[in-house]
């Protein structure tokens, strides 16, 4: 009897010990899983995870982002007559041709108003290949800026990576909500009329995806051209690149500017100057955008006339803007009037990679500038 009960006790002890070990093992396993478990992108979309979510930020860092390149620029001209790409211009060519002038206007606005507190940063949404129509290439190339380039279209993003920009590239469309989303996007050549969900779009910027998931159901088999793109909030991209002070924010996303701007936490991000594409927008829409940015402490400064980006609007944070006097100062400094060629070649065919053909221009704000 005694022997039996003793062997039972040993047996129980054995069972209890094993259960304990198993329990500890399971708890540990669970904890490890919690630490590493992140939802998939689709799950994050469904859960509407916050734009600051660590898993989302890491997803962007690890899966949707390329880091500033240390390699030489590869500005191979990718002229494609059929779809109208353009050759990258030298800054001089660009300013002489006036086609690209907004980068100069934006630069002048930044240099006039925004004190330099270390590295200058840009954020360009709708970056295309980082060369074609780029507002920020020259700032990076000649004035040592860096920043973030956001591009949704696969084809352009892979071109962008080949250019070796010294900036972060983010392969995504910008979300209209403060959580990640999926949009339908019709990759389309530049300046070709396209139809987006029954809305006529006369100028399609291939750098943008601005269609909404709620419209998906309306699409039928005939719309096979549409592809799904992953959209992330702008702030998530900023966190992924760890850049939250932006000197120049270029927003060119064909129609959803206001919605996208509304997702920006202005108390956490410092943007000195916005340059926003407003071409072809009805006055009512422009007004809404101005009212919104004014409510966030921005002064509407100017609409750009002519050139490649007619109707772009420039907004300046009011703390940098000191009134009428500044306006007059800036108005005097229109690009064409103020850059004076001091030395160098004006040859239209100058090789943009050939330093010898660069030109030194003189400017009242910048002094001598090699462009
Ligand atoms: C350019 O920026 C880098 C990185 O911020 C800095 O180390 C370097 O000194 C800057 N160069 C010039 C010429 O300003
Ligand atoms: C430079 O760009 C061209 C065109 O995109 C590409 O074919 C070539 O492989 C690139 N070179 C490097 C070194 O990345
Ligand atoms: C698109 O343009 C065509 C021709 O210009 C016009 O007939 C049609 O009504 C337009 N559709 C929309 C949705 O504006
Ligand atoms: C999709 O198809 C349905 C019926 O087949 C039709 O009623 C609807 O108008 C179509 N939608 C579009 C956007 O073509
Ligand atoms: C982010 O940038 C700040 C300075 O701007 C720096 O102090 C910090 O260490 C950076 N964080 C990471 C994770 O790199």
C-alpha cells in the first residue's frame, strides 16, 4: 500500500514538472511571437493601423524604401519619343529654357525665407524617375540637399533606383488616409489623355496613384489596365527615413493634394515651404487648399506662371515670412532676371556630367553659384 502511494507521488511530481516545463516553454514561445509578429501589409490595411505604427514603419524601411546612394549619378538620358520622356537638363539649360524654372523659384523662396539649420531636406511626391521633370535633382546635385522621393509606379521607381539619387526613395503611393491603403492606379504615359474611373484626366502624372479602393467594385473586367498599388501615409515615409524637418515639400499628385495634406501631423513635422501642383484645378478647389494651409499657419505666396509647372502654388510657413517687404524682395528675384552668367559655356549640348561645361552664375542671394 505504502509503496504504491509513494510511486504515485513520484509519478505526480513527474507529471507536474513536465507540465510546468511545457507551460514555461509555451509562454516563452508566445512572448517571442508577440515581439516579432507584425501584420502583413494587407492586414495592416484592413486593421487601419496608425501611420506611426512601428510595424508599418519597419515595413516601409525594409520593403518599400531604398537608401541614399553613394555611387556616382547615372543620369543616362532615357528619351522615349513615343511617350515623351525628356532629357535631363543641366540647371543652366533648365533655367535658360524656362521649362524647369520652378525649381529655381522654389530654391529662391527657400533661400530667401528659411534660415539654414543644417542639412536642407526636400520631400517630393510624384518623383517619377528622379530626373524627368524633377524639381529636386538640382538642389541635391549642386546644393547638397537630400530628402525623400516618393513614387508609386513600378517602372519609374526602378528607373529612379538606377539614377543613384542621394536621397531616400519610397516605392508607394501616398495614402489619402492616416493609415495604409490600397489604390487602383493606371500607369500611363505623360501628357496622354486617360480616363480614370470615368473622370477625364487630360494630363496624367505617372508618378501618382490616386484612385480609391471604394471604387474598386465599380471596375469590371474591361479595366484590366488598372493595377493595385500600396499606399502609405506621408508621415510613415518620413518616420522610415527619420526626416521630419522639410525645407521644401513638392506635392504633385494630380488631384488629391488636400486629402493627403490633411493626413500630415503638422505638430510633428516641420515644413517650411510647400510647392503644390494646382494646374487645371477649379478656383473653388484652390481656395479650399489655401484655407486649409492657412489654418495650419501657412501664407499663400504665389502662383507660378508658365514653364513646365504652370499654376504650382507656393506656401510659406508664417514664422519665416515677414510681410510685404519679403514679397517685394522675392518678386524682384525672378529667375531669369537675377542669374547672371559670369563664366562658362552656354552650349545647348553641354554634357550634364561634364564638370568643365558647368557655368558660374551670379545671384544676389546666392552669390556665385556653379550650375
Ligand atoms: C553636404 O552634406 C553632407 C551631409 O550632410 C555634409 O557632410 C557635407 O559637409 C556637405 N557638404 C557641403 C559642401 O556642404
Ligand atoms: C545606368 O542607367 C541605365 C539606364 O537606366 C542602365 O541601363 C544602366 O545599367 C545603369 N548603370 C548603372 C551602373 O547602374
Ligand atoms: C469626358 O470628355 C468627353 C469628351 O470631351 C465628354 O463627352 C464626357 O462627358 C467627359 N466625361 C466626364 C465624366 O467629364
Ligand atoms: C460593370 O458591369 C456592370 C454589369 O455588368 C454594369 O452595370 C456597370 O455599369 C459596369 N461598371 C463600369 C464602371 O463599367
Ligand atoms: C533620427 O534623427 C535624429 C536627428 O535628426 C537622430 O538624433 C536619431 O538618432 C535618428 N534616429 C535613428 C533611428 O536613426
